[in-house]
């Protein structure tokens, strides 16, 4: 007799923008039904309405919305999916909404490195039954910082990427390296403002290279004003499909300036095409795991874009055979995610947690109202960020 269909509810800050969580959710939208789930997605801040009969409910919250309004709206939405295993993508807002999510079991999916989640984890103890992590380092911290969480309730699925089979990690020998950045062009989190001192140090060192920025975001106009006249910098905008992979295939290296990451997926995609990572030491992400394995010189001090430029100088001056081996190592490490079994690991874990005894507090009645529930979210995040954890 076949196992009954399991109800699954994904809750995420955003589901229809550009980012790692959104890429994972897009994959779930394609495969959850195939995996045997009755699946639905809820986004907290997306503005675009859902299509008729689409298993997706955007809440369209904004900085003006109060926690009280958010709690009421989420209670109504979750009531339509009562009895689901709820996967809280990124765990944002869980302390606010857990008592009304109607969950059968509750899982958090930590898409960032453990340092980013360290302030939150103690507040999630007693609220969750299982945890997905992007890296083993984050999984180890979860077991240390969340009493009652055991190894059978923590999983590290291989983040999925889907490069075309014809990608080739090899590069022709050439004098000019192409160094790329791919992702959101933002100051917050991604810290693309650091591209300015990165380019300044490249020019000072006389490195023969071209830097390409692929993606869009609020910082793009500012960067184009500052660097648009520099012939060594190209802004490619958002690329999709075959054009996206064609650009990655042309890069010799891929650079990150982020303050925190979990994967990131964009780094894995570039590495699958053979790009050598130049990555900050943020600890607990896959970039931290993989960059030293490709070449330790690419692993630079976090927050120091000039050090990233010096790493580029060292890597690009290596003998051709060493460079070829770096390209191959980058490809091999990332290709594990292209031929991995993300869906199986995810499905097996969700079904396992659904059968384990509940260790989270059951919905309803667990959270008391607070004065901050009547304040707009924008004010809370600026002046009272601790209220986000209660």
C-alpha cells in the first residue's frame, strides 16, 4: 500500500525574486508533486499576485506592516494548509508565526552560514522539529546550540544546480583573465560597493584582467556611474538560459564580496563551468569549504576587497598547468551538486521528521502579544531588531 500524500508548506521571505532561496523554491515548485507532496508556497514580501489555481500565496508585507497585521494574515493563510509539514525557508519570522501555523511538524531551512544564524538559534529551540543546513559546519553548530536537536533531525542536502552537460572546465591560454561576479547587485549582504576598492587595487597592481558583473539590483546605477567609463569593467545585466551559462563558461575566476552566505548557488554554478573561486573567509558556507580545496590563495580575509585583488594576482600569475588543474578542481567539486540527489535527501528527511515524535510546541497559544506588535516593521528592524526574535 502506497504512503499517503504528505502536505508540505514552504514559507519564505521571497519566492519570486533572484536569489539562492528563490532558486531552491523554484525547483520545489517543479518537483514537489513528483516527490509525493501536496505542496504550497507562501512568500512574506513578494508583491506579484499569484495566478489562478497556482499553489502560491504572496502576503505582500512591507515596512509599513505591523507584526500584529502579519500574524493575523499568516494565521488565515496557514489555516488553509493545516496539518502540513511547514518548512520555514531562512527561518525568518518563525517566533512570530509559529503559534498559528497549523503545522504537523516544523522544519527550518538555514540557507546562510552559522555566524549569521547564531543570534537566532537559541530563540528557535522548542519551535522546530528538524533543520536543513547548507554546510556541515552549520549543522554542527545547530547540534551544539539547540538543546534537544539530535543528528537524525538535522540534514545537509546537496544544494542543487543544473548546468548544461556540455559545460567544459578547460580554458585556452590567454594574457587577460576574465573575473566575474554573479548575483544581486546590492550593498546589503552582497556588498557590491566593495567592487570599487577591488578595481582600485587591480589597477594599482597592474593585473591584466577584465571584470564582468552579471546581475541586477539597486546598486547597479551607482556602480555604473563610478566604473562605467573603465574599459576593464563590463556590466552584463541579468542573463538567463544559454546566455547565462555562456558567460560563466568564459570566466577564469569568480569573486564574492559578501558578508554572509550559505552556498552560494551562484558560486557553485560558476565553479561547475570551471571558474576559480576568490572567496571571503566568512566561515560555515560551501564557499568556505570548497575555495581552499581549489587553491588556498583564493580564500581571502573577509571584508578586504584589496586582499581579493591580491589573491587574483597570485592565482593569475600561476603556471598554465597549475591554472588548468585549478579549473578542473573547481568543476569537479561543483559538479557533485549537478549530479547529486537533493530531491531524495529532502524527501527522505521531511518524511522522517514527520514520523518522529514532535519536539516543537504545537500551534496556538504559545506566544503572548507584545507592545512592538503594533509598530511598523521598518521601525522595528531599525531601532528594535531584538523584537524580531521574540
